[in-house]
C-alpha cells in the first residue's frame, strides 16, 4: 500500500530538507518506508511512501486486462 504526503511551501533548501525529514520520520513511525520524493517548482514537495508490513502485499491475483 502506498501513501503520499504533501509538504507545504518552503523556499529555502534547508527548511525543505528538515520538513521532508520530519515527514519521513512520521511515516516510519506509522510503518511506512519513503520510496521517493519530488520537489515542485512552487517550493512544495510530494513524498511517496510504501507500507512495510506484509499486510500490504495481498495474495490475491490482480487481472490487468
């Protein structure tokens, strides 16, 4: 299972890094692992995280047709 988090406006790189780190630590406490993040041109960021537990991977087959 994936989750995204939006990081608000932070025009300074150091402030953005600290905000992403806080979000990553909060996600880790919830059982997520940060997979990727992207900083937008508007000085916002989007963090993509994946649930670490085995519950996130279903045994059911998914038909992609």
